[in-house]
């Protein structure tokens, strides 16, 4: 399954005439294989030993490209930073208001809800939405336990 997702992502890059570099491949593979919603620094720390010529700038540039093509999304972090998420299967996020943990929530009617939100926005304003993101905030199980 993950290899199919990886191959589809590579096909999307090729379709957009993006050169498939080793750095691009390893960053993409990392994002597909990990659901930790990493920051640029986390990705760099995870891959730097394996790829000595990988720079933080290369990671930033590739993440920007992947986001522009709709392969990944940015998730704002509590501290003002940004984390990234592979978005091969559309989903929403449950975000802990206490510790910042992010959990992927897969819902079969996600695309229907997203379209409905876009339609409502368009109908109630002169705003034409291009993308949307669904995030639910609250307390994760661990933080709930700590607060008891």
C-alpha cells in the first residue's frame, strides 16, 4: 500500500515535470512512512546521517514544492512553527491544546464535508475557496490522564 502511495506521488511529480532527485525521494518517503507530523528540523535530524549532502534549505524547498502540488499540507504548531503531513488520503486532525500532539482522523465522508464547507462559504460570501483544512482541538488521552 505505502509503495503504491509513493509511486502515485512520484507520478504526480513527473506529471508536473519535476525532476526526481534522491533528496526529493528520501524526503517524500519519510513523509509517507511517518505519521509524526514532522517539522523541517525533525526531518533533517532523521535523514542527515543517511544523506550527508542534505541541507535544511533542500528540505524546505522540497516541502514547499510538495505542498504546492497538494502532496502534503502544513499544520501550524503551537509555538508558531509549522509541521508537515502527507495528504495522500484526505483526513482531518485532532490537535491537543495542551501538548500539541496531532492525530490523523480518517473519515469516509471527508471530501463531502470539505465540499459542503466550500459551497457554504461560496454561497454566503463573495469568497471562492480553493482549499480547506479541518482541525478539531481538545485534549489527548495522555493529557486528560495527567489532569485527573
